[in-house]
């Protein structure tokens, strides 16, 4: 992804690292550690970080951009499932 959303850019730098890592594997604990946080409590704290409104909005905005770049729409997914 070349251009980041305003929601992503509004985050603290460490939260940006978390979101970027989360978007790669969709694993909160791994993203938490990749962002430089301590491994201890990564599962609980990663999940907690996902619940932060700013983080959730950034993940949604970045996901929408990625889906747009891939030209994936809900209608296309449904057609592919048929």
C-alpha cells in the first residue's frame, strides 16, 4: 500500500506499527509484538488495542483501500461463491 489513510496517519507511531502488522496477518498478538510492545500479555493487550476506536477506524479505512486496490467488492465475492 503506497498511500496511507488519514485515519492511519492520525495514530500514534506505535499504533501505526500495530495496524500495519495486523493488516499483514490479522493476528493481534503478533502485531502487538511487531509494534515493539512486550511479548508478555500480547494476546490480551493486542485484543484490547483492536478495541480502541482510533485503531479500529484505521484498520477499517486501510482495509477498504486494500480491497479497492484489489478491486474486490461484496458483489464480486458473492458471484465467485456461486
